[in-house]
C-alpha cells in the first residue's frame, strides 16, 4: 500500500490530512517521525522551570522537550495520494490550536499511554464532539505494565466497535498498521453513511 506507483493516477496527487493526538508525552512526535518520508517538521521546545507543576513528567522522567505547536510529516501512498500527518500538542494550554490543526482532517489517531490513560480523554472527547472518525493506538513504553486490550477498552469506556490497537510509535511497520486501520475505519464509516 505504501509507496506503490499507479499508472492511472492523475498528474496532481490528492492530499489527505490525518491528525495524531493524545496526552503529553504519549509519543505523537515519535509516531510522525517513524513513518514520515520527509524530515518531519517538529516544534519541540525545551521544557523550562515554568512547566514544573504544570506538566506531569512522572511517567516520562527523561522527557526534556515538548511540542508547542504541531508536528508535521508526509507519506506518499502512490502517485495519486499523499498523507499529511499533523501531531497535536498534548497539554491543555495548547488546546486553542486544535481547531485549526483538525480542520479538514479525514480522521485521527489517539495515542494512549497505559500509565496515564486519563490523559487521552480530552482527545477522545474532542473527536467525538466534532464527529471526526478516529481510532485508538495503545503505545508501548519500555518498562510500562502491559494490559490486555479489553482492560484498556474498559478503562477508556469505549464501545466494542471502536478500533483499539497496540502499537510501538518507534517502529515504522507498527505505525503503518495503525494508519491502515484508521483508513479502514474511515472507509467503513463512509460506506455505512452511503448505505443509510
């Protein structure tokens, strides 16, 4: 699927926007960087003393930078289709950027860290309220306790119909599988709406 050439493709490829979201330090920048075919644009800034007491780094003690605007990457699926990946900032104080980042998005991926499941609730609420199709990726962190997906589903309070996948945001093939799952969800939802 990724990187195939299509001789019947139009001369100008169609661009599709995908949003990568979730809480602070959940792996959004890593996710975009793992799959982007271009050097990703990241707006990482050093964390300063001002973030003490504001950003909870207890589960990500080695984290020294944070996204302050967006991450951007690109994937060419074939001659006819480009995926643009936009990573949102994870902290509530940057939530004012979300509306602009999400405008025109085909769908979204919400990343979850099982050490801090509640951090993904604002992203889930946002996409539900704005009727944007999304899926949930449970990001693997070294040293984090592993939970079975049904346990994570219960903790999130999401329906059985919501796609929930394990992933490793550092691994290109894992990221690719999550993007494929989102594409399948978007297509299924559109077909359901056409049939209804």
